């Protein structure tokens, strides 16, 4: 099996910074995209940022210019550095990875982290 474990997050004042990390472990052959999403209660989960296996990044409009996604393939880990945080960034943040578990089969599975609360006070 595969498990994603998130760390980081918490409470910060507006204008501050926070970092999140998400590490995958288990039966992993390769990891395609790694991404971060966030969800406010009562709303749909939205894309924050994604990074492909080739290092190409893509950001949601709310994250552009303030957040940076990165990945360390040697650690099967993705990071999200969040700067200039705003109260509207308050949400539960989830990481997601597309993981190929077998060198024999090309099937890719989607896995989610457990979620981390980020709260930005005004």
C-alpha cells in the first residue's frame, strides 16, 4: 500500500509564511504529478499548485506569485511554501500524488494526504 503523510501548517498572522510537506511511502515505483489542493467547509476542493515529474509547475490563481511548490524525488516528497498569506487562504490543505506502484503495470493510482489546517488571522 501507499501512504501520504503531511506535516506543517498551523496558525499564522496575515502577511506571514508557512510551509507544508507531504511524504509518500510504501509500494512506489514512480510518482507522476504531485499537487496541493485546499478546501473550505461547504466549498469544493480547489487546486493550489501542481508539479509534474519533469518539474513543470502550475498554480491556481490564488497562489500565483505567493506560493511555491517543489518536489524531492529522492524522498518522494512535495513541499508547498506559502508567503504573504491572507485570511482567505484559511483552509484545509491536502496533498495529492499520482503514483505508479509497479514496473510491470502502467496503472497510476491517486492518493491523498490526511489534510492539514492552515489558519491565517487578520
